[in-house]
């Protein structure tokens, strides 16, 4: 008899797109890759944080060959770099894909739980109980259903031979708490991407009293310094200083308030911090034809005189003329190295000079003087403030993220998914009921199970044999009495 060869059926070839989708899916669901991504993000955060410290310079001082690397370290704004944003984006995508990967399992647990169990599971459970009841199966099931329903449990049954299997659970929706939590994580990362890409921080935002300066960076914001209030000690050191400012958006005033150290003011994603303050000199500059080419304040103290570090200095910038005049104010500390104070300026005087002009001109307040081709008048003294401006457009996203994170955690921890499995087996004397909770290492879950047993005792007028290997103390602590039905087995 001739043998008939069976040709194997060719397997269906998967498309290139399907194979690539599988590779991408495996990459983003890989636990190993997740560890690498988090470790790399941690490294970036560490590098970015240490950038603002003296640690890089200490490394360069200890190992001079590292000087070029340290210079690049200080120059690299990690948190605004594309590497940081891409890393956050990859982790966000991984969380999305991992969440989607869990949807079928969570939905199956919610909508189609497995009802049947085994005696092996109940006997080996961390905590379990057995009743020997003089009731038939229907009566026992009715009483169990009544007790569990009062505790807000859903009960499902399935007949397997002569035994009835029971699956009971409550708070089954809590499994979906993982989704708002993961949404919160994703929004947290999205907020980080937005903040690193669009946010900024200005450490020296200088505004003279009575003037308005643009914040810039496409924000449409500007700040006007209305006045500066300061309080000094008897020793001449500042006790407190306050800047009264008005914030404008697209030219319209939107907020007015006081700024103090450690008391910032916020408007939208922008936060303004009081940093320091100083004095200004207000000048009027006219050209040879008598036209005013500059009129306004000049901040003094942002620089100091080259020969006298106690003499506040600044510049009068005339943009249209392409010229910058140097200004030096009177010595602010005449006791310290008085020999350096070669100008000997009195209060109400200012020194003004052209670039490269060592002689310059001493101006008396209100009296114009000729400086090169320009007539310069020192009008009066004023104040300026130095602010720090932090702009973080990711703040609204962070707030929403916090809401989802907190909501997801509250659902998960305050409404945990409680589950109990039971088997009802007919006997000659009635029915044997064996039940156990899915509460391994869940103290509150065991306590609720013991409470259900107490209600079942009242309903059946019977005491079960409770098995709590290694957890006998839990029951005795909760109820201040020995385990019912004898010693723990």
C-alpha cells in the first residue's frame, strides 16, 4: 500500500508593516527598556541639577583635562534640550502602550471573571473557612448571597457537577483606576516636554522705577515698576524692600501687586520673584542740534568702576547714535580703601564720559554739561529693581496631571477590588461551604472577610473552621478571641 505524503501547509507571511509594529510594540512594553529609559532620564536630571552648582568646577579643578567638558556642561541647558524632551516623549509613549496592553486583561476581570475555583486554591489560601451546615444547597447559597449583597458584593455562580462555585466581588471598577493614574503620568511627562521646550527663566530682569520692560520670548507680557519701598537698619543694611509692579499682557494691565523676597507674584504661567534693588540716575542727552536722543533712567550698580569697586557704575545707551556713555556714581563706601576713590564725587554728582575718555565730565544735578558732541543733564536719582522671571507653560498641565494621579490613587487604595471564592458541596448531613478571599498580604481584605464570616455565623447559626496559616494573630487581634472552630491549621 503506497504511503501518501502530506505536504505541510505554508504559513501565512506577515507583512513588513506588521513585523515593524510588533517590534515597536515589544520595544515599548519591554521592562528592560523601561529601566534603561528611567535610568537615562535620571542621569539627565542629575546632570541638569548639578549644572547649577559648583560640582562641575570642582571636577575641572581636580582633573584639569576635564576643563573643556566642564565648559560644555555649564553651557548645556539640559532641561531645555531636545534630548530631554525626546526622552520624556519616549517614556510617555511607553506608558500609553503599556496601558493599552493591560486593557484586555482588566476588561476580562471586570466583565467576564472566572467563576470556578478548586479546593486546592481554597485549602492553600492565606485565609479560608469551612462550614458544615444542616441546610440544602439552595438555602446555603441564598444566605451567602444575602450576606454578600449587604456588603455590596456582586455574586456569580456556576454549577460544576454536584458542586456550586461562587465568585463574589465588589469595587470591580477600581481596576480602571490605573487608567487615570497612567493618564496623570503621561500628562506629567507632557508638561515636562512643554516646560522644557517653551519655558524659560530670567535671572536678572531689571526695571527702573516708572518704566516698563518687555518680558519677551513671545509671551506678550511686560512689567512696569511703579515704585520701590525699602527699610534700612541703623547699621545701613536693608531690612526689607518691596517692588510694586503692574503686569501687562499685550499692552493691557492685568495684575498689580507687591513683590518681596520669598513672596513672589504669579500671572498665568509666569512667576515674578524679588531678587534685589538699586539706584538709578535719570539723564537727558541732546545732540548738537538740540534734539533729545535719550531721556530716562540708567541703572547704577549692575557694574562698578574699573578702579574703584565701591563706585556704582552704568551706561547710557543711545541706540540710534550707536553710542554708549559711561556713568559712575559717588563711592558707596568711603571708609573702605578711600585711596581708590580718585573722583571724589559728592552726593548729587555723576561722572559721565565717552568710551576711552579717562577724563570725562562731572555733572551737577540739574546742570547740563558738554560730553563730546552731546549735552548731558543729570536730572535726578531714582530706583530700580532686579526680578527673576520664571515662565512655565506646563503648570496647567501639571495641575491636571496631579488631579488624575491623585484620583487614580484614591480609587485604587480607598476602593480596592475585593474578591471571594466559594464552593458549595452537598453532603449527607446538608451542605459543606468552603470559601476564601483573594487577600494575600492584604490586612484590610482579611478583616472584611472575617466580618463576612461573622455575619454568616449569625445567618446560619453555625461557626466555621477558620484556617489562617501564619495569620492566626490577625484574627485574634481583630476580634480579641481565639479562632473559631479550633486552632489554626
